C-alpha cells in the first residue's frame, strides 16, 4: 500500500480583519513537511486548491514545483485541482511542467472541490456545476492523450488541433478522480479507468464500501483491467507517541475548523463526544498512536482493498513540531507495519 500526506495549508489570520498573516512562514513550514515526508518514505504529498483566506494554496502546481526542487522521490499531487473552474489546457501545462521538473513525479487529482468560491471568481455559473466537471475532465483526458487534440464541448471553445506543450515526462500523466461520495463521479472514474480517491471525513468508513464496489463494477462493465482500478482512501488523522499527545495536538484546531465550516453550511458545532466516536474502532479519524492507526488501516483494507491511504494531518493550526512527528511516525512505523502485515496475507502492497 502507498501512503500519502495531504494538506489544505491552513493560514494564520488576523483576529480583527480575518486576513491571512505570515503566509511566507506558512509556506516555509509546508516545505519542511514535504522534505521530511520524502526522507521518511512517504509515497505521495498532496496540496488542496482553495480560493479563501483560511487556506494558502490557490496554485498547487506552483507550490509543488517548489517541493520538487527540495525532494528526490516522493510523488507530488494536487488534492484536489478544482477542474470545474479551471482551464484543462492550463492544468495540463502546469502539471506537465511539474512532471518534467520533478523527473516524472507529478499527478493530478481532479475533483469538484469542497467549496464554491472559485466559480464566481473565474466567471463560471454554479448552475453548470456537474456539466462543467464532466466536460472539462473529457478535455483534460483528450489533451493528455494527444499534443494536438481535436475536441468540442458545450461550455468551452473547441480545440482544432492546436498544440498543447510541454508534454509530460510520464505517458500518460496520472490523473486521479476525487470523490466525497457522489455515485456519478465514482461510476465515471470506473468507466474511464481512472484511479479513484474516496474522501472519508465523517461517519463510519464501512458505509462508503458501496462506492468502491460501484467504481469497480463500472470499470468491469467498461472492459477496464482489474489491476488498473486503483482505490485510494483519504481522511483526517494525526499520530503521536501517545494517544493523549495526538489528541492534545489535533483536537482543538480541528474542532475550530469543523465548527467554523459547519456554521457556513448549517451544521452544529463539533462536540467532543463526536470526536471521540470518530476516534473509535469503527470511526473515520486516525488520531492516536501508530498501533491504533495500523489496526484501523488494516481494518479499512478489509472493506476497500485499497491501493493508497492518504492522511490529512493539518486541519486547523496544529503545532509544526507535532505535525513533523506525525509525518515521521506515518513513514517509519505505520507504513512498514501495514505493508508487512499485507505481505503476510499475500496481497499486493
């Protein structure tokens, strides 16, 4: 199994104005995290794209390119690229450039995103939410397949063989589809033979099992080879040497973020009882010791048979030193233990 770390790169904000402050320090901390993840054997590092003051990264490919210059082996991905409000030509060009700079380590994770600010920012109609994603994914895949794509859609001007350069070092440049639970996205990913990342940020992970089954069935019906149908599971987690230390570092910032975003969406504040339930054996949170995470990841493997696990450690402003220790434990303790256990079961790691 591959292991990843992904982050939305939370900002510190002025308590009076709400404007981001010290973003240069935020990026310095992020690059330190990327370098450590590379050293300790993490397979993938991902950055979310947002257009809000509480998150620092609006241009993932730019920041990942900075990480490429300071790492050697780790794969570098968006998590996600909000494809609906971007231009697939530019998305491909940016990530092909990243792929060349990193010598073949770039990936695109395409999704609708969990926020909608980018639609009005870039002049798109939110009523076209679903159609934009489907059409732009089709164009991105056409560009990936040909330097001179001929393509027509309804919501963007056609391409009539114009050249799209540079070309990625990897052929094809990996494109994953991210889904928070939309069956249509899951089925589309399977039918297209694209890897699928399922985000589980609430409830029991087992309830997402039908999505993985739908994905694989859609791929089977489309004639996609079984070993091409890769599933990733993404979720919130934090590791420390003791469970108490993990909770102390993670809970308060996490609760602030979840309650703040919940208020925007009409949800009640996050209660400690909900958090503790999420930390339980059947819950979605990987917050605790490496041994606890190992047990939960292996239990999830029984449900999903997944190829990749990605942990979002920074949900709020967790202390940098605690984040670095969490990354270290994921790479040096959790990853080898999980893969050793899977090897004993004679399943692909």
